[in-house]
């Protein structure tokens, strides 16, 4: 295509004009994005974002019990943490004065409702070397910043000066966790991306362009997320999730646009004209891919769980900003580069694979798949099914502090309590009984005595305190210590037994109402609701993505095939996560030194993210195949050409995105590790098994049926398909044996 050729009428749409405008007014676009980045970042810092984990579920037994405690016993309600005191030798009683002084100093801090007696018999181990004091806060201390933890450090200084080790558990331990060094992960991911781009395309400027635009997009997206988080609370993993997703898709989107533009320029097209055409074609594919990811993420709100929905919203913000940067900032950089986009070469530059002239290895591979489509299809599915086998034993739960690195104070506190009091002491269960109006104190005392006996005799209970009335006499409150740890399935069963059997039996005929509450009970109820609503999420995300792909590619068969193939890909990603974290296969290599359950919301998050990202490569590949189909009406040739022209760019994109995800395995947060591994594996499977095997095999099997669309449905659907560039039907390689229309 030469510089004098008029642009095709089909390309003169809004995206074509947008691309040309950004290329012509490049400096204005660049300045606007820099201002957006600065404004979003400064706004986030000025307003003050809040990130913390709230697993509460309105209407659940645990939540109702917590609300009753907050209402009738404020000093025992709210968020709870522990001060854990230990000495390597001797006894804590030898340091009673500094320990009590430390506890009193903590009790005087803002937001502290109460502090238990650190030297009480019930909270001191038999050997006298470990004790703990429960601290109740009116807010989650994770929202108060590192300065609050420093004030706690100052308050416990007397005990530490006396040689007593003081560690923090519960929400206080979470607040004291060191911030993850996400910058290291980001830099590793970017370094790998630069290396892959340089090797794949040979130009420093072209390699840096997707990196620069992705970095600007991620920074702006984080700022926007921070401002939104100031108005409504987001989960603590939200910023990391946004960076992980935003950086991965941002680089990929920039790469797809840059690759096509560079080929245009190599062919002699004017850079401004190329920017318009690239935005009208590949840019439209980028927007469709981005919208698909956003739909998948926002589909998490269908769970009805605010915590889950907001995680999806955080990722959606990052993806939306990345897509916007790709179709505006990237064309602007094209305009700035002009004909010199391949300056600073490290080798002879290349862009898209040349599909004209002689056959390429990809065409020969396509012929091999076309000759034995069932063999390739069944082999690809077999690989995914085998990898997915561990998912059959998936156990979802909550990853507790015991899985944190030993250097973390909450991990040390967890281990100290387990050693001194048994593993169940790290998962206490609170029992709240709402007494009927008019019940006498004598009757309440008798009811409490009966309840204590029933609680203590329940299988799986190590100890149960005598229920104590609140100051207003409205509630009875007791604590139960299980014999097993918080992540043990037996503890899960105990919570159900207490809620469904022990409490109803003990309170029968009294008109009192019992609730099982506390952090452990809340986490388990959260897990159960998440598991129950996962099918809803799957249905919503699959249906929405199906409709979007149907409108984009005008093919019910291709849309259905993409949805089914992605389900296999997600199952395989689940299988890898289960094998590594739950079975412990290689978990120590990732810094996880014990077997842990799969965090309750990880399967739901992984499904939405993986399904959305899987559609990225599907959209980019099918976009090019459809372009060739519109030009040639030859299904076999279209599939071969589409694979050939996207082979290198999708492979590079997959390596980059997987590297970005895998770099976050350096995080000390086990949940982030789960997401990073699952997402990285899924990207590699999508770019290899799905793209190279399943997609071409099914498309060869279906033949021209791939492009069948009933007339009434064609008229009903909006037209979102990428506009093809003008090509001669004879363009591409000569039709070779084996291709069928």
C-alpha cells in the first residue's frame, strides 16, 4: 500500500478519525495523558484511599452476631487483634509489670475499645512462656496506616525493653505486615517485556512504545482507583490486582497496534494514514477485547457479594484505562515517530509475518491440522483435561496467617499461640445468645450453665468459657476453642455443628436466639456463599461474552466455540493452582512452605479474569481470520493466513503477559501468588494449546459453517466487527492442497 492510496471508505469511521487526530496532534494527546496521570495520582494522595478486607455478609449468622456485640457490648465488638507476649526462657510472670504497662498503653491509644488481661490464667500457656491479650478496635487498623502500627510499637516498648518478645495477631498483625515490594515485580515484568520485544521486533523505539503507554495507563488507572477507594472501601489486594492486569493488557494492546502500524510503514504508507487505519482495525479489536475483559470483571457483581464485585471493579478500571490509552496515546506516539519508528535497531526490524508469496511454516502447519483436525482437537482437549484433574479435589477456604513468611509478626504470633495453646486457639469461635425480653438473671444464669456444658461436650471443642452476660443483660457471650486449626476441615464441620445442632438444642424452649460469630465463622460463611454463587458468575460472564463475540464476528459457532474452549482453559489453570498450593507440589519454591486451601474468592476471580483475558487472543486471532475471510471467502486459507499473520505477535504478547503475572509470584501475599500463577499458566495455555491446536482444528472441521449467521439475527445484532482493510481476493499465499472453503 503506497502513501498516495486513498483510505477505504470502510475505514473512515470514528476510530479511523480518532487515530489520525491523535497522530496529527501527538503532543497535545501526550500532554493530556501526562496531566491525567499527575491529576489522578495527586488526587488519590490528597483524598486518601482506603484498602482493607471486609468479608462481612449482611443477614448471615456471623454478621448478625457481630452486630449484636457491637450494639450491646461495644468493648467486645468491632475488629479484634492480639498482643502476643513470649519469652525464650523463664516465665512471663517475671516481667508482669512491663507487660501490664504495655497493655495499658495500648488500651489508651485511639480506636482501641478494650484490651484483655495479658497475664490471665486463661490466656497464659501452661509453661508460662506465652500469653496474649485480645485488643478490640472500633475500626480495622489496616485502614489507619503505618503510623498507627508505630504508635502500637511505642506502647509495647516497656515489654520489649524487658526482653519480652511482642508480636501482633489478627487484624493488628495484618496492619503490621510490611508493604509488598510490588515495584520489584513490576520492574521484572517490564524488563522481560523489553527483552521479548527487542528480540521479536528488533527496534528499541518500537519495543519501548508499548511499555511507555502501558506504564502511563497503569499509573493513571491506579490514581483513579485510589480516588474511588476514598469513597468506598476496596480489598487490600485491589491495587496489586489492578497493576497486574493493567500492565499485562496495556503492553499487549500497545503491542498489537504497534505491530500492524510498523508493517504499514514498512510497506510505504504515510505514518498518519497508518495510525488511522491501525486504530480502525486493530484498535477496534483492542476495544472489543477490553470490553470483554471489563464485562467479565463487572460480572462479579452478579455474585451479590460486595467484596467480590469491587475486586472486579478495580480490575475493570485498570483495563478500561489501558484500552483508552491504547487507542489514543499509541497512535499519538506513532505520529511522533513518523517514518523513524525503527530507529535504534538492535537487528533488522520485522513486524507482522508476511503472508504473501511462498508458503510459511505456519501455512504448512495449518495444512497438517486441516488433514487431521480430530486428532489435533482431541489431543489439545486431552492436554487441558489432564492438567485440570487436580481441580476435582479443590478445597476452598481461608488462607490464615500461618502461611505468611516467618519474618512477619502475624506469622510469629500465630506460631506462638499454636505452640502455647494448641492450633485451635488461632481460630476462636464466639457464641452470642440474644436473651428474650423479661428473662430473669437467674434464668439467664441457668441457661448459660446449660449452654456451657453443651458447648464443652461438643465433639471438636477443646474448651468453652462460661457464657457471661453483657452489662445491659441483653446477651450471653462465650468463646469456644476448637481442637483443630482454622484451615482444618474438622473446624469447618464444628462451626456447622455449633450453629445447626448445639445451639438449637441448648436454647430449646428458652425463646433465646443463638449466633456463631467471630472472624473464623465469618470467613467460613463467606466461603460458602461464594461457592454457592460461582455458577451464577459463570453463567453471566459466559453469556455476556458470547453475545459480544457474536456481535463482533457474526458467527454463533465461533462465539460458542470460544466460550467452551475457555472453560477448558480455566479448568486447567485451576488444576495447576490446586496442585501447587493445596497439594504442595513445588509450593516451597514459591515461598509457600505449607499446604493451604484455595482462598475462597480466588476461583471466582480467576474465572472472570481468565475468561476475559482468554478472549483477548481469541479476538485478535479471529479478527485477522475474519478479515481474510471477507477478502477471500476461503475458510482454509483464511485460517492459515490468520495464524501466520498473528503467530509472532500473539506469542510475544503471551510471553510478556505471562512474565508480568509470574513476576508477582515474588509477592509475600499467598492470594496474589495464587492469582499470579493461575493467570500466567492460563495465558500460556491460551497462546499455545487453544490458539495453535483447538481453534484451527475446530475451524477446519466446521468449514464455511464458521461464518453462518441467520438473517434475522444479523439484523438484530449491532455491528461491532473490525473493519477489514481492502485486499484483493488473491492476496496471500496461493491456495494449496488440503484447503477447503
